[in-house]
């Protein structure tokens, strides 16, 4: 019975951490995107929350590693999307080209850990451009990258704050 209580408490604590990181990052993302003029603040909030959820891991070291992967992958996806959007008119066929190039860049520089995040970032940039073509592509690309960085940073901060609770629960 004691083991079930401890197990439930650990699960509750993990759920609480994810609830906090998601809510905080979503609200900060809405605010940042609104200030930035990056188009569709709710998408910005969602993108920050997704980044924080991806990055938040069991330990500080692993969280920092995932933050690195997230930021570099997002940088690659953002740069590729920016270059392609500067050259081509936005349409659904450009999705293939952007994802292909983002993954190719990751493969060429041997950054396999980040290729999914590069592809994901490039797709969200295209999605925002397709939904609202009035959003300047430079602002769109920059906003999505900044949002990824914010989500990563929030996850690191939350992990540092909640680290001692996690250590305490791991000992039980």
C-alpha cells in the first residue's frame, strides 16, 4: 500500500510539472507572439508550449541536451523555411521542398537528433504562411524560432525549480 501511495505521488508530481510548464509557456507564448507581431498569438503560445513539453525531461542534464537539440533543430528549420519562402511563392507544394531541405541539412551536418524538429519547425512556418499570407515571412520565421527558444528556456527553468522535488521522489 505504501508503494502505491509513493508511486501515485510521483505520477502526480510529474503531471503537475507538465501542467505548470505547459500553462506558463502557452501564456508567455501568446504574449511574446502578440508583442512580436508574428501572426496568430494562439499558434505562438502553442509553439512555445510544444517546445517546452518536448524539452522537459527527467533530469537537468537531459533537459539541457533536449533544449540544445530543440534550438538547433528549430534554427535549421527556420533558416531553410526563410530561404525557401524568400525564393518561392507560398503553396502546398513548397512543404515538400522545405522539409526535404531541412532534413537534408541535418543529415549533411550529421545532426540526426534534430532532423525531426527541423522538419517540424519548417512545417509550422509554412502552415502559418498558408493560413495567414499577410504575415511577413521574415517575422513568421523569426517568431517561430524565438518561440522555440522560449519554450526550451522555460522547460530548463522549470526543471531547475522542480529538480529537488524530483530528487526527493527518486529516493522514495
